[in-house]
C-alpha cells in the first residue's frame, strides 16, 4: 500500500476528532487526503492537515469507526514519515497547520510518545513553527501531557460524555473520572503556567446522541468545567451510525441538536449564564426551533433594560446584543447617550431581535406583548 493510500485511510479514520464548530466533514479528497477546512474565529477558512498516527485501537467505543472489534484495515505511520508528509502539504501551501490524533494501539504512553515525537521532529529538526493541535489520549501520563503542551499550540482531550454513566454506555474500557476528567484537570493546571507552556490552549469534545444523556446533563457538565478551567471551547460531534460497530442500528443525532448545544454552550462560556436560566422541555432537551437566548429572556424579569443605564451583565442578556457590542455600548454612552435604534445598528446589534427587550432614553422600542 502506498503512502497516499495509507494517508487516505488514516485521515478518514480521524473523522470523529473535531477542530471546527461548523464543518464536520467525514472524508477527504482522494488525491489530497487529510485537508480539513476549519473556520477561524474571524470567519476565515483555515486548512489543516488532519490525521491519525494510527487507527489501531484497544478501546471498544461503540460509536467509533476505529473501535477494537471492527474489522477493517489497520495502519500506522512512523513519526518521521508523517512529519515529512505534513511538511510536503505545508510547503506547497495546501494547509496552514497540523491536527494530529491517534488511536491507542496497546499502551497510552507509547502512543503519546509517537505523536509527541512527530511534533518534536517538526519543531526541532525541520524548524516548523506554525500551528499544531495535538490530541491527548485518555489515560495519558502527566509527563507526556507536559511534553505535548511544550510543543503544541493547542491540546485537547475528548470527554465524550457528560457523566460516568453516559461514558459507560459508549465504552467499557475507559474510566470517566480517572482517565478523562483527571487528565483534563492536569491540562488546565499546566496551562496556568504560561511561562513554561506559553503557546498552549486546550479544548474538549462530546459525542451527542449516541447515549441517553440529555441536553441539560451535557450543559451542566460544561458549566462545571468552565467554572473550574480555562477551557478554550467545546466541540459537539453529532452521532452518526457506522457499519460494523455496536451502534450501527442506532438512530443518528437529531438534526439541529448540536447547533442548539453550541448556542447554549456559548451562553454558559461567554455570557456567564447559569444552567438554571436556560429553558428545557419535559425531557430536559433544548428547543430545536427557538434560540435558547430568546427563550431564556422570556423568563427573565429584568426586561426591558435601558440601553443608556443598564450594566454590562444585563446588556448581554438581551437577544441580539453580543459581548463585543455590549462593551461598545458601555464605552460610548459615557460620552454620548444613545438616542435611536440606528445608533445600535451601527454597532452590529441585531435590532429586530433586541427591540422587545430594550428602552432607549426611557422609551420602549417594541411592545412587550411580543413576548
């Protein structure tokens, strides 16, 4: 099998590791395997080389294309060869960075050593100094995590589920508290030492719809993590059944569910909402048809807020007002009060959404009967 054919298998096997909130592509180009087009924070396209070091895996994750019991081609690339393949893509201008993950063949730290060695070769031997996202495998040692964070711009460990029982539904070979949450805690504590790990941030990922966990359980877990860590972000991977896995006959994740989780997750992380402020149905699920911020606003007694007087933490509760526009409002009104909706439009406020929830110089901008 050629290197190109091997890379096609390994890059397609990396489909469950996400590094983008909107682009969940499942396979890569035949002649250029591994190019993954992520969307940056400013909306620009960021092509990454996304692959596994190996798709050999001892874990039995019931949803995963690489689960131990599945019968398909198992491959592994040596760190030196993988580094050269990536550099060829990078030097040709096809990608701007590397996203490297791996299955766990027999031993967590042997696997981590090989992924770390790949990045070390890139950094030390070839002088590569651009972006690297390196996955931490569950059960990795603290020493290997330290060395990974010394080399990568970003590291991440997939928590996969929101609860120990939820993970038990997915796999019998991982301990939720020991193998995952403990390692997440190590990553967070190490990241605080910016003098030692100046380049590294961290993220995590959950599989949505593969187990019986509710949206409320998922968001409750994320709220706890955000309060205790500097987690950069969370990726929600919608479950889709894969042939020859335990969950091959299971229904896929509801369309739109992960989008609503991203909306609600942002309220927790960026807007400092409490889970109790979010609205769930009788099954503890988010409403798929309405924005969770609007639903939450309808149950708050602070509205309408006065644009020229209300504090920042009330302004960001207004649908249509983001954190950036709220800061601009607070700064501008110190010099000159707002007099019309057009003033807010110029700041990027979605006025049509905000109208029922605001007053400007004491005047309602829309009837509250719209509630």
